[in-house]
């Protein structure tokens, strides 16, 4: 069934022009009047306010946030995945396999920087403009600002984990300000993220309070869950525990019984969904689609995509014997597609040929690049594991085991002879178990790099799989050289580059 939730597709050509990205890439916003609406008379109605937030959501579907730049800097760079496709295809991506990137190469690093700052720009336009709308329902006004602040926090959270200190931009910039930005300390970035999410929690409804046509918008639970992850990243374990348990105790979410169904169309916006990028395949355009499915799809027969971001041998070995999540993560040669419509045939050009099954999508309108499948950003099982890790760090191992084992119980289903409950209570040993559970539960969902860096495992794991990791350098990506050049030296480079 075609998804028709209004906010996914109500981003008109006018909004694209009005909210065109202007930050950090040298492009100046030149607004040309479109009918009776222009930059001077915008933010006059509640509809304008809604459109501005919809345009910010639309940034989540951008190529730079859903395709090769995103996958390279989250999965391919780790022990969970390899570049994929055939060796000469997008050869630049081998830099993420062997840690040979630099400030000018490959372009994917700058694409991620640019795409996230474009999203921040749109969020800032909404946050700045919505308070100016006259005669607007105040509950709706607060909710829309809360949505925009969540999205701004999401964009900054990715950037600060990748690059460290960042230009901190909280309002639309003028042309003269584009090239004068300096880097704020990462602590200041995290302070803004926490503030934005705290304000979002106060103004957003729970998931169950949204009307059907608004399903997929940011919720109170999403803001709490992301804030819990932020505090876990900064090692503020009491607050990580607090916000994760608020999600759990809200009774708004529950684990789906059948793990593979999470990633099928029937699993979209399900009881396990805390936040997803909404996508839809439209017959007339690509406005609601992403490239996420296409770039990871089977390359060959059946011809479903480009075959990038393939599960690694090391990831396949990480699953416990009989863990059903292994089969739900990797789509193998000779295996039937999840809908049974065809078998995956061998493509001799592809090395390490197995595909990310979580990115598989059934037949849909137009070409494969009209990707209709939602991207799972935050799942309930992730929140349970955040709670487990925080509880263990806070000296509450028995409570941590409840959350950890809930994830394992769901994974094993009715097969009682696999994935036994974890019973250890030693803090160090339990910490390792939780980290391992995060790896296999969230495999190929673009979580691994962030987990490796925040937990201090990154050097050991990268060297274990033969990557050329340099301690003190590769924990962060380089600031793109083009951004340093545009800033005229106001932005300093990361250590080691």
C-alpha cells in the first residue's frame, strides 16, 4: 500500500527554494517570488510553519544523509561491513575500508558535512520563523518548534561524533556571516543538543497522541530516547538511565515478536519504532524517496541496486550459534528474497557477496532509486540496550539484565536452545556482553562506528580486521579542506590531518 501521510510529501517547490541550503557551502540564498509568497511575507500562517518543519524532515531523505556518504562513515568504515560492489566501482570508498582518507578526499566526507549543515539551516529557519507567525494555535506552534529542535539535535549529534568541535550555528546566517564561523568546543555542541532535546520533550506529544496522518513525526519518546543516547555517549550514565527508562515506562513501545519483520514494510512505524526517516515511492516523482535501498540492493540478478555496504566476514562470525538475527541481517547468494519472488544469483564481479537484508525493499514504482522504505534511526531495542548499559555502569546489574535479556528473548523467539539469558553480574563482563549485544542486534543499521568510538573499542577492533587505524587521529574525521578554505583559516583542522 502506498504511504500517504501528508507531512512526508508536502514539501513544495516553493519550500525547497525558500529553505534552500546556505550554510557552510558558500551558496547564498537568493529567494525569487513564487506567486504571492516570498521571503518577506513567509511565516504568516500556521501552514507556513508546518511547511518549514516538513522541509526540515525532507533533509533526512537527502542523498548525503541516506546513501554512500552516510553508509561509508557509519558502516563501511567499521568491522561490520566492506565497501561492496566491484573493485573499480566508486573506488574512492576504499578509503573507508583502509583508513586512507584525508581533508580533501573522498568527497563523501564533505557531502556528509554539507548535508547535515543544510538540515541544520532548515531547522534554524523554522525555529526562528515559527514564533513570528500571528494568530496560531499555541500547542501546534510549540509542537512544531519541538520537532525542529529535535531534528537540529539529530543533525548536530551525528556531526559532533564524526568531527568533534564544530561551527555552532543556531539561527539563519546572513551572507556576510557565512565565512566567519569558528569551531565551538564539542562540549558546547552537546550542551545545545541536550537543551534542544529537553525542550522537545516538553512540547512534543507521545506517539499514541498523533493523528494517523501525522504518524512518523517526532514524538516525546523519540526525544527522550535520543537524549538517552546522547548522555550515554558523554558518559553521563545517571541521565542516560533516566531518559531510557522514561521511554520504557511510558508503555508506548514494545518489541515486535518477529525480528525480521521489523525491516519489512509491515514493520514501519510499528510498536518498536521510536524514530524513522519516512519514505515513500511516488509514481510521479522522487520527492518522498531515498537512495538508501538502491545503493545497498542486490547487484546482478535480480537487479535491485548497486551492491554497496556488504556485511563483513567478521560480522558474520560475531553472531552466536543459531542466532536468527544473522539470517535477517545478511542476504546470501542462493537465498530467496524476503518475499520469495526470486533467488539471489551469484555475481562474479562482487567480492564478499552478501547483501544488507535490512535494506531490502519489495517491488515499487519507477526505478530502484525511488526507494520507498523507511530508515530506522532509533528502535525500542536500542533504548533497552541503552538502559542496560547505563544501569550496569550505575551499579545496578540485576536491573541491567532485565533489559538485556528482553532483547535476547525476542531474538530467540520460540527456540529455547539458543541465546540463553545472560546471568553474569560482574560489571566489566556484563559491559562486554551488552556491547556485543548491541553489535548483533543493530548490525548494518549505521550504529557501529559511533558505538566503537564512544566505548573506546575502535583501535583494537580496527586493527583486528587489518585496518590502518592511527590512535589520536582516526577517532575523528578531518574537517573538509574546502570548508577550511572558505572560512579563510577561521576553522582549524583536526589532529593528525
